[in-house]
């Protein structure tokens, strides 16, 4: 099942049908047994919306699948990410940090975004003007409810300024946290059980209509377990409305590749869907 967050209502897609829900988004997604709860709603035969009307609504009023939740991220959870981080920070003497955290018991977790800095499917993501090396990072993203249970998934793009992070690991917040530096969407995927370990993530980057990068990878290459990441995040933090956690990337564009304004980044995870964002610079202050 899929939950879509729009400006004025919640849409539930199940068995190729769209249902209009009246529940508050944050209350809805924090139900203890979300799949069972949604199944019960469908059995009560909620109002249906015609497919054409639903598609028009999703084209014009779709929001990120977020209410008041924070977004966090995990780093260096794949071997390829470890190698890329070591490469970018080698000149600054920071390569050992990434090697050690990949091997360590404790994962790297960092704060990524508040809801007002997020964008959703079809919206612009920003790259920093003071960074010479900017890349998207496609990531399976967990929704963890207020009780600490992983109940749903979405697609995340953890935009990263690699030249800034590579200059000094202490610059990580500036490399990761800025306006429109993260996108989530297009929906919350709510399965009956945990997402399949062979699930694949694919990313395509198009420039002036021409594909300049494409790669896909299975999430089974991830070193860390999803429940492990969630348990560390909840050790000393409470999340009254739940939290989103990006789980790291294994798709890294080659050294020398950097995003440009007007590039189109498409990230797909079957069965979640497609997250598509155009790249831009933050407009100057007036």
C-alpha cells in the first residue's frame, strides 16, 4: 500500500484503487500496526477517487510524505560509500575517519533536515554555490514511528557538497544541511512485512535531455541492518511524531562529476516509485 500526502487530503493507494482518508497525517502514520490499520480502513470502504482525478491531484498538489518529522541520515553504510568518503578526504588527512566508522560497532548518524527545508517529488533541490563538487545520494529511507518501529519506507535524496566535507570532516553539517538539501517521496510505501533485501535503487542524471549517469544497486550490499540504525537513533532521542532515517548510499558518481543547475535527478525504487528533482541554486536574498 502507498500513502500520498497532498495539500488538503491523504490518498491511500491499494490494489490499484485510490481512497480518500480523513485522518491527520502525523496521527495516521504513527499507528502502531500501520499496515493492519490501513487494511481495516479499506474494509470499511472509504471514499474512492477516480484514477484520473487522483493522478491530477498528485501532479498538482503532492507534498513530501512528511508532517512534523525530522529527517536524519546514516553515513558510510556501504563499502562504495566508504571508498568515496576516503577518496574525497584523503588530502585533508581525514580518510581514516571513514574507514574506522565503517568498521566500528557504532554507526554514523547525523541530523539532515527539518520539514521546512525538505522538498518532494517534482520540486527543485539546491546545490551550494561555495562548493565545487556537488552530488545526489539516492537512499532508501525508513519511517520509524514514535515507538521506534520501522513501519514504512520512502525514497530519499541526501544532497551532498563533497568538496566541503572532503576539506574537513568537521564541515559535515555545512556539506549536508542547507536549504532544499534533501528530497523525499513520492509516497510512503507500507508493506505487510519488511522491505525485501533484494530491492534495487536506481539513479539517473540527465543534462540537457541527455543521460550522463545511470547506476543501480541492491540494498543487500548494505553493511548495517535497518533495525540496528533505528535502535541507535532512538537510544537517547525521543521522536513524538516519528522520524525519517536515510540509510546511506552505494551509488556514487565518478570523481570529477558534479551536478549543474537544471540537471534532472531521477531515483527509483520498486515498489515505492520515482522521486524526480530538478537541480538549481538558491536564489539570492532580496
